[in-house]
C-alpha cells in the first residue's frame, strides 16, 4: 500500500468511502451525502498540513483517506488540529487506518502543530483502539453532542500531544 497526498482525481473514490459513512454509520455526523463537486472542492481547497491524504492498494485503488482540520476557529487554537480517518468497508482491519493515522501524525509534526484531537462517536470502538495504538489518550466524553439516526450521540474526545 502507498500513502500519498490526495488529488482531485481521487475524489470519486473518496466520495464513495465518505458517503457510505454519512448514510450508514456514526463515523461522521454529516447527515447529507456530499456531491462530487463538494468532494473535489474539499480536496482542492486543502493544502500543506491540512491536505487530504489517500492510501491506495497495490492495484492503485484508493482504500482510505484522512485529513487534519483546525480544531477551532480562534487564533489561540491554531497549533491544535483534529484528525479524520476513513477506511473503505472492504479494507478494514488490514492496517489502512494505521497508515493513515501515522501519516497524519507525521504531517502534524512536520507542520509545527502541538496537539492532535480526535472526536469519535461512542459506537466506533475500532477507532478508539486505533487512536490508542498511536498514543492518543481519552480525555473526556462529550454527552449527547450530536443527533443521528434519531438518537442522541456521545463522542469520545481523545488527544495526543506532539
């Protein structure tokens, strides 16, 4: 597998992975699927430490992606980012998430960030375990901060200081 910066040519594959999570899981709290135009803009508008990364398999198929986003809008938070990791359902438990998170941590370090946050819905035990393997610690539970599939959702808040 290869980890690299995503390009707009990856947008259809990334869109497929992401929209499945929108429609079928609590991995994202988005409620409306993205359009291809939305996904192209998302990739095109991100660069440097916030650029989208992709993992492709040996056949050149994108099987996962991730990115860093600023944690909050206010200037004092600029050294803290939040990560997002998504893996195609058919490629889970094959190390793809580890590759993505390793690359995001390295990118955060290389761009001078101090802290990486992860906000993980309560039902995403594999995501919690992934982050723990990479040095993240549980720092709190945000109670009923989201509503998806007609249920209130808690989020685990995890952090890794760099």
